[in-house]
């Protein structure tokens, strides 16, 4: 009995030693001391959100906005809706899980859907149906969402360098000073048509 106990302890000690020696060597190696380690460094700085769709989303790469609550997203329905990000997924039904690439946080270009013909290297704005367009030609409230990196035509994907959504208001050339000043509320960029 004593021999079995001693033999069992020796086997256990050999097993633990075989596991611990490489870990100890790694912990005290010169490269391990030069490596910076942080715990939970990226908490709260994610470029993607996993949300649920408020309604079916039939096309990939549409702009989405905050949905019915913090866990939901919906396709941008008006040019004045503030976009949250781009949904690279399709959702067959409400409550389907979707990925949302956040605008202004993404570390790469993203695909969006062009509303019309868009040249490369121009600012793009939310059109109001999930797509993007060039500088708006009609008065109203819009959101700048990035700069095109490729050219595209209506209904096709376009590569965009995203930015933090920027409130943009377009006013008529004949707008009064008061109208222009009112458009500047909340830090909006104002574009004057025909100027």
C-alpha cells in the first residue's frame, strides 16, 4: 500500500514538473520580460456590435440606425436619421442577429450601397434608405458618413473610408442669415446650394 502511494506521488510529481518547467522558462525568458501585458485593455472600444434586427434587412451593407432599444438596429429610413453603422448581414426576420460595423470606429474601409453614380474620393452622405449618395442637391438634413475610395453606380457596393457621422444641413442659396444660423445648431456643417 505504501509503495503504491509513493509511486502515485512520484508519477503526479513527474506530471506536474513536466507541465511547470516550460511555463517557468517562458515566464522568465528575456522576451517575456519585454512584452507589455494589459488586462482588459480594449474594454468598451469595439468596432463591431452584435445586435438584433427590428425588421427584415434584405440587402447587405445598408446603413443602420439605433433600433427600438439598445439591442436592436433598423435600416436608416430618412436622410435625417443618424446612422450608427453598416450592417454587412441580411436579416430574414425581425429579431435575427446582425453585425454592425460602427462608423467612426472601424479601422478599415467598409462596403456600403450607392444610391446613384458616385465617383471615387468624394464625400458620401446617408440618403435615407440605407444607401449613400454624393453631396446632397436638395435642402434638408443629412449625415456625412465617409469618403468613397472607389466609384460605383446605383444599387452596387462602394468602398468607403468611414468617419464619425457628421450632421450636415443643406440650405438654399437665397436663405437668410437667420435660416443659415439656425441650420448651424448642434454643430452642423452647413452647405449652401449654388454657392
